[in-house]
């Protein structure tokens, strides 16, 4: 069961051009293309005649033509031509989905179009701030339920075992966690004091020696995951409001779009308060993220398979408190949507 009345990312904007692109989101098949005026169209990807995916057809101007018998549909999903007969069947139409573009992504509202409101797209602070750098980001398909990924992104401890060559460092295995409940999500966080820098961040941080480190893992409905890291010289951390100018801040934004119950598309970008014009650093960060997220992918695909076995024992640990709380919040929002 998914939450429908919210925005999900369907693609990077750079990947949607004047061509038909098939996407499955929340177990629904969509076809996307860019109109001649630049706007992105999203339609149900099934011709109402014999259900050939419209993505297998042709784009004629802004019209999409079915590849089987040529029914043509406009951007509103209405059939405008039935070339094999004189009359257009009055019921010939396909569903359209509201779209928006923000932060370099195409977003799609999967629920009632009446409620689609662009102001509900998640807000990224400092996105236009020229002093902040960002990576080109990327996309990854993971063969697991999307909530295994949100669990993972509310779990700062896993880095000690899964990401030893990147995010892991002393203190990530045993420093106590704090959990905070938000209106629409959960934050799991901790300050780790006076430890060596992890390998991924060591070349980027602008000070020598040990660090105090914030691990802030936040997940918001439906599946927006914010991973905020702060590194500051040892002895100067502990309070985000009192950071000195040597503090290195990196926020990894991770957006999960369920393809179905067994597969997830993972979109991400990194945003940081340094080196805004350094393309070498941006590439290095992105390449490192790809390696680390593939480490997660390997684990989460195996977890997805493993958790389907109900004959072996299963338990939760204290580290799961944040993700269990998040699942409860999301369940409540989905249940509310179902009855409304
Ligand atoms: S299947 Fe599309 S026109 Fe026949
Ligand atoms: Fe991870």
C-alpha cells in the first residue's frame, strides 16, 4: 500500500526530452515526454483499445500515437483521432498525472489531481545559495521495498559495518542515538566526539586533526530522506546553532520512488556549504556516493529477500526505534488517505 496524495520523483529533468519514456511508479505504468513548450506530460501508459503501452508508440508534435492501430491522444489524455473509423469512441481517454519540475527533478502527483499543489514539494534550504556546492546526483534501482531504504536512512549505525571505506569511523557503532518525532517524519541523530574523520569526508574538511561529527538522519512522508553531516574541529561540536566557520556541512538528499512492492528507484544529490565551483570535488563526492549506495543496495536487496522467510527468527534492536516509529507515522497517513 502506498501514499498517493503526494509528490514523487519520476526522473531527472535532464533525462526527459522529446521522446517517450516509460516509468512505473506505485505499481502504475506511466509514459512521460516533454511537450514542444518544454512542459513535461505524464499519461497512463496503456492504450484503452488493446492496452499496448503508449510508450511503444510515436510522438507527433505534442500528440502521442499508439503503435498498434494509431489512436492519438493529446496532452490531456483525450483521444483526438481514431484513423480506422470515422467516429472517436467517446470513452477513449487515458489518465493524466500532474507534473512539476524542481531541483532538477520531474515530480509527479500520484493521487487526486485536485489536490496537487507544487508548494507541497519538499523544500531544500540554500538550494540557490551560490556559496553552496552540489553534486550532479544520480539514480539507482534497488530490488527491495522502499521502506527497507527509509529504514536504512534512519539508521546511522549501519555505516560502521556497511561503509567502512567511506562513511564509517570510530563512534558510529556505539554512540547513543536521539530520536525526535516530526509532524510528518522522524529524526535519528547523534554527536560523536573527538574521533578521526571518515575516509569519504577526510579530503574535503577544512581543518586538521580529530572532529566532532553530527549524524542527522531524517525521513519525511512519503520517502524523503535527509542525511545531514557536520564535521567541526574536536571540542567545538555538540550544538548546531553554535558552529564555527571551520564547520563542514554536507546534506545528502535521497528520494525514494516505489516502483512496486519489490522495487524502488533511488534518486539523490549532495549539497554542501563549501567549494561551490569545484567540479573535481563534486565528481569525487558523487562517485563516492555511487559506491556507498551500491553497498547499501547489495545489503537491502538481500534483506528484502531474507525478510520474506518467516520460518527463521526475527527481532528488532534498539537501533530500529526510529525506523519503527517512522513506519507507524506513515501507516497512519496512508490509513487516513484510504478512508478519505
Ligand atoms: S492498441 Fe492502441 S489503437 Fe489498438
Ligand atoms: Fe548506507
